[in-house]
C-alpha cells in the first residue's frame, strides 16, 4: 500500500471542502427597490413607486395641467440620464456578485521522457490559492459597502436631477407669465395706437405724435415675439431634460405658484442637511470601507501567495506517488506598506472632504435663505406698488369716462402697471429657484404650506 494514500485522500477532501464552501453562495439582488423607497421618503410629492425609475411608464396627457410633481415623475420615468445612473448601480451589483466567487483552481501537468526510452514520467497537481478563501468574507463585505456607496451616489444624482427639473420648470412657467403680461402690454399699446390714429385722421393729433404711438405698438409687439421665443426655448429645454421629444405637447401653468406661508431657521435646516445629505453619507461610508480595507491588508500579509493542493507523480518505472503540497511566499520585502500608506492618505482626504461638505452646506443654506428672504421682502413692496398701480388705473379710467383726463395718460399708467407685473414675476421666480437650491442643499424636499397674504 502506498504510504501517501491516506494523506492524499485527506488533502483531496480538504481541497474539495474549501471549493464547495466557497461556491455555496446566493447571488445578491439589486438595490434599486431600496433606492426608490428612499427617494419616496425624501421627495414624497414625486410619488416614486417601485420599479418606475427609468421605465418610461408615466403617461403624458397634453390636456392635463402639468404640475411640478408630475414633471418630476416624468423625468424619473423617461430621462436617459436616470437610466445612465441606474446602469452604474448595475455595475456595482455585478461587482458584488463577483465578490461571491473565488479564483479558479490551478491544474498543472508535466511529462518527462527518459533519454533511453521507456514510459513517460507524469507530474500532475491541483492547487487552490488560500488567500481568496480566507479573505472572502471581508471582500464580500467590502463589495457590499461599495454597492451601498453606489446606491448613495445614485440618490445624490437623482436629487440633482430633481433640482434641475424644478429650476427648468419654474423658468418655463415664469416665461409664460411674462408672455401673458407682454400680451396685455400689446393690447394697451394697440388701444393707444388706435386712439392716436383716430385723432390723427380727425386732425387733432400731429403726424409726429401719431408715429411715436405707432412705433410704441411695434416695440410692444416685438417684445412679445421675443418673450414667446424665449418661452418656447425654455419649454424645449424642459422637454429635453425630462426625456420627451421636442414635438411633445405639454400644458404648463400660466403663472407661478404664490409665495408659501412658511419660514425656516438656518440652524434647524443645517442639522437636517448634516443628517440627510447623501454626499456626507457617502464620505462616512468610505471611511468605514477604509477601516475594513486595513483589516483586509492585515489578513493578506499573513496569507499572501499561499497555495494548497494535491500533487501526483508517476515514476519511469510506473510507481505512483501522490499527496498534499503547500506553496507560500516569504513576506520579507513586500508587506503591504504602500497599501497602508495609501489608506492613511485616503482617510485624511475623507476627513477634509466631510469638513468641506459641511461648510458648503452651511454656506448654501445661508445663501438660499438670504435670496428667499430678499425675494419675499421685495415681493411685498412690489405687491403694494401693484395694488397702488391697479387703483390708479381704475381712477384714471373713471376720469377718462368723465373726460377729466387724457386716454393717453391712462394707457401710460397701464404700461407702468405691466412693468411692475414683470418685476413681480421675476422676483417670484427667483424665490422658487432659491427654494429648489435649498432643497438640494438639504437632500430632501421642503414642505409647501398654503400661500401667504403677502403673495
């Protein structure tokens, strides 16, 4: 009986057990559902449902008034940018699956022919690197951490897309409101030109004055045409961003929503941001990964390039020998010093990044609140001026009816009223733009309360 038979069988059992234990794993499932659930918590108005991201399953009805929430839903469903980000999450899922696997075993076969003829000498071996087996649980954990990081990155990108959608939506609606105001200006200029023409024909107005009123009408028409072109371009930008073709018909509101009746405290918002912002979560996640990589480097130091296997040898005379074998590298020179130094540098960079994100959040929140408060204060003043202008238009109209004032003065007062309406629209758009930036800085949607009296 061969003296190595018992040891060879034992080695075969050990190697087989290692391979079977390493292969006994279940492929991970995608984390897309988790992303959708988290997004639904952060932006409840968007009504994000399971398996809706990037699926283009939201109907677009041209007869339905398109709200901001509906626009965000369409973007999350139709935009190619969303599908690009989802593909990156799929890559992270694939890497997580790869971490479940181990390296293939090595099979070596050698043949030697005797110089004087005879039977060939056969050398065969089967070996499996032990490093992957002993570090596999930690590598799986690292891969899971990387997948969670990819999930947080996806959430960050989706938040950015939602914020940009809101900004484009407000710009498009604001331009429609400007068009409505400029159309009123054209109506006023048309009335003034027609009145001037009737007076000119009757000989009660000079040709020079008539031509001035006629040119006023053309300038008003030109301004309206310009506004309509800008409004169309804003709509095209919105359609492109949310993933719809340029010929798609959408029905946007004719005017922006009035000011909500709410106030925010900087300190409370900053606390929310430090808890909700996904870029901070990503940085903290990366710090956790670095600590785990330190452990992995330490494990690799002890099991670097160690192979366990079975060797079989047949001599020239036909005698067979087989048994276990082990191969290892001596850690005399390379003990992972570079990896440890790299991890130290990455850790320092992450601590600095966390500090910078916190400072940026603090500054962005302060700036957004300042722009919102300034817009609110100016809107209050412009609103009061609008009320006064409307009263002047009413009084002037009464004076014209009793022939106590000139119709041209009434039309001039209407023009001033229209200019104030443009200022009001611009300030209202500025408020909503700043509010969308504030929501992005927080990492979640802001609650919208009822409109205040000042709006």
